[in-house]
C-alpha cells in the first residue's frame, strides 16, 4: 500500500502516471485496491484516483462509460455509511468529507442532498451549543423532512435528540432566570455555579459565557452546586485557599492522566523558516508546552488544556477545557477543523489551519500577521505522508524547492523519498532512505535541518 502511495506521489511531481498508461478499458476497476478502499471507508483515496483518471484519460471515449460506473459505486459506498452515521455530533465531519468530493471534481445530486441535510444537522448542533433549543428543533424538523426513509436507526437518534433538546430548553430557561437574579444581586459565586451548569449542556451559551468571563473558573467543583437531579439550592463557597488547591489538583490530574505523546521536532529550511513538527495523533498542549511551542502558538496554556486529536479518516478535532479557544472569531470548547479555519488561543496570535490532502492526515497551523520573534512559523501535524516542497499541496512550503521531498510515517520509522538526488548527514541518497532526527538533509542548494 505504501509503495502505491509513494509511486503516485512521484508521478504527480514528475508529471507522469504512476500506473500503466494502458487505456482504462483493460481494467474492471480504476485501482487494484479500489474495492478495499470502498469497504474501509477510504473515499478520499478513491476520489483522488478518479481525479487522476479524469486528467490522464479525458480524451478517451471509453472513459465516458466507465467513469459514471466508478463514481456511482463510490457515491453509493459513501452514502450507505454517511446516512447511517449522520447525527448532530458527527454532522460537521460528514460535511467536511462530502465537500472534499467537489474539490476532486466529483458531483452527484445525491451528494448535494446529503450535504443539505448534514448542514441542517450541524446548524441544529450549533444552536444547541448556544442554548437556542427552539432554533435547533426547527432545524431538526427541516432535516427530517429531507431525509430518505430508511431503517438505519436515524429516526431513533433524531427522536432521542429531540427529547434532549426539549429537556435542555426547560433546564436552560430555569437556570438562566436564577443566574440573572443572582448576578443582579451581586452573588457572583452562585451565578457562576449556575453558569457552569448551563455551560455543561450549552458550552457557547452567551449569557453563561459572559458570567464566566467575569472571573475565570477553569474547573467545575462539585461542592459548589447541588447534584443535577436536586433543587437549585446553592452550597457555601469554600475558602480561597481550598479553591486554589482544588484547581491545581484537577489540572495536575488532567496532565498526569493524558496519554504519552511524541516529542516535538524543529524543522528549519535554510536556517530561516522553522516549523515545529509532531508525529502524534493525540496532542495535549498543556502537557507539551515548551518555549518553542508557546512562542509559535501563544502563551495561554498554563491552566487551560487544549487537545488536538486526529480521527481514523484524517479529520483533526480540537477541544479545550475553558474559554481559551477561538475558531473563526467565535469562542468554542470543541470543533472539527476545516481547511482555512482561523484558530486563536486566548490572546495569542491568529493561526490558519491548512490541510491540502485530508486523506494523508497531515496538516499545519501557521501563524498569520506578525512573525514569531524566534522565527517559528507554526506547528506541522504529520500523518501518513507529508510533503516538503513548492506549491499549495505541500505541508511544509518552500518557494524554491522544485522537486518535492516526501516524508513517510511508517510505524515508528521515518522515511524520506525524492525524485532528485539528496543527502542525509553527508551521505548521497537516490530514491528512498530512512532518517533519524536530529539530522541534516540537503536537496540541491536547500538545507533541511532536524533538531530535537
């Protein structure tokens, strides 16, 4: 499988086909792994393959017969999984996947119908997060009217979501009234305890968010409020010393229980552009903070844990435990990052999330505006493959690098491959070779330095 990806990457860079130039009529499927891709849900790989065929065989009349069949199988495989899994909490991820098909030149009325329903479900999820359950119910009604009849369990999920919205609406109405009364009377401890209860079921509720911003409370202490099933009787707030110890204990426990992550590397091109790089698919900033990462992304990670996690299909999910995370100028606690999303941590610099190819899982968070004082441009998240080179498809861009250098993440080993001759630690390499940072690489006149 890796050899197929590598050959395809080399072919795209050299402007030639990585497979045979025989007409597509000699093949039943466009790729030997076609059926496996559809069975495993690797629709991006299948769409990339069809895009390659459209470019190479666009003048062949046989393609007008085969391409609709291949596209039909791809769309049917995607929809059979997407309709059965579509829910408010997964709507954004499915929206991102279906939008990638349009980027690959794949258009189908069934995909557009699914995109409209997924967009309504996402709107319902956002309205619920903001505490506007009435708008969420309206969006859910619109989505149900456009859903095809099926026995995949979507009806049961929608009914459960509807019951949750009705219950949430009643709770928020009751708690919001009590919160405003306590806030007007100057009882900030009680008002913030109610605000945290509202934030647990509606993280982006504007009223709760404004109350919590009056004095930051990163953790919810169980002794500050009665259990959810009891009445709204508030308990006396503990002394400030006990509160500080409880916050410190909760934060240390969150760091201690977090899974081990890969170290951060620093990749410098010509000793000028420096990028931080990680191979981890589960990254906790509060547990990995050092001077380089804080300089590249901001310094608001002392008490606020931010976590990045990549799912099995290459989507990057980001979440925070407090109001430190901003996506596209909106405060959020969790979000699915999309190509071009603007990210900011607290008062830190604004970052742009860039993911040229979702199928590889690689992406980057690059600084915008004022450059970092230490010359670091951002954080690179490495998945299966990562390209260093010129153009919009490179995860680590360099304007003067003509032949791209492809990095391959295979288990715990790193491999590098290039069509042109390159060197690692002074040894000339042709084609592919393993690398072990820290090391020095050179591709013609461009030096690539890996540091730990």
